[in-house]
């Protein structure tokens, strides 16, 4: 349930042209949000309700997603975030 709420919360950037997330497949993102909600909830419960480890993990994931678009592929092109969601296509081209 929490994953669905988070997915809807993050929906506006998918609907705005020119935004980073506007080209991402929303269904896969929503699935990712559901999986993330399980992991972050587990971490929150495991740390007796401490929000700090959850904030650190969330910030780490967001930072990683900002670095990923600048990853250089073997052919010299940049790996874009939309390609990350198409792992088989990226793996075949390497």
C-alpha cells in the first residue's frame, strides 16, 4: 500500500515534459517504489523507528540515480537513466 502511495506521490515529474523522469516507464518505477517501500520499512522497523538510516539510504539511492546518467559506455556514449530500465538491451550492446 505504501509503495502505491509513494508512486502516486512521485507521479507529477512523469507528466511534465522536459523533466528527467518524463521519459521513464512509470510502471517499472511504481514497481521499484513498492520494492523500496518494503526495504525502507524493514530498515525503519529494524532500527527501532529511527528515521536517520532511512534518510541516508534514500539519499544514497537518489544520489546514485543522479550519477548514473553520466556513466560512460564502452562505445563512448553516456548511459541514460531510461536505458537502465532496459537492462537486456544495454547488456546486449556491451
